[in-house]
C-alpha cells in the first residue's frame, strides 16, 4: 500500500525542528514566524495528501517532475524573500515562472498523449 503522505509529513516535521533550533540563535521574531509558518503549511499539505483518495486509473503526468520541484523552490524563495530582501523575491519569481511554464508544457503533452 502506497503512503505518499509520509515523506511530506517527515519534511514538515524536519522544518519544524529546524525552526525551533533557529529560535535559539536569532532574536528576530519574523524569521522564526516565517520558518514555523512554512513548516505548518507543509504539515497541513501532508495531512491533506493523507486524506485524499488516490485514483486507480491511468496517470497522465509523470511521477516525478522537475517543473514541480521548480515551482516549490520558487514559492519557498519568494516566501524567504520577505526576510532576506527583494533580490531573493525576484530570483524566486523567475524560478517560479520557469516551473509554471514547465507544468503547462507537461499538461499539454499529457493532453496530446491522451488523445
């Protein structure tokens, strides 16, 4: 039986531990708040993945996707840009744009292969 929610929850727990460790080394509440917020968001996503029913039919998208990774990294970079500055927001926005373009390309390829 496949349990795709386990790695997501482990990742969220790791982020929460790292945020707690960061609390010992920083005096800025905003940094800790953003780190804990991201950890909470990942834990919520893991819980949602756990309750979602996995379809048993044919899957049109690949199991692993570099575009999905780029979207996730871009979102994290934009979120961390709130702390570190506009330069990281701009770089993260570019990574996010390339990732979204890749997802559109994958969706179009899946549509073509389905018909």
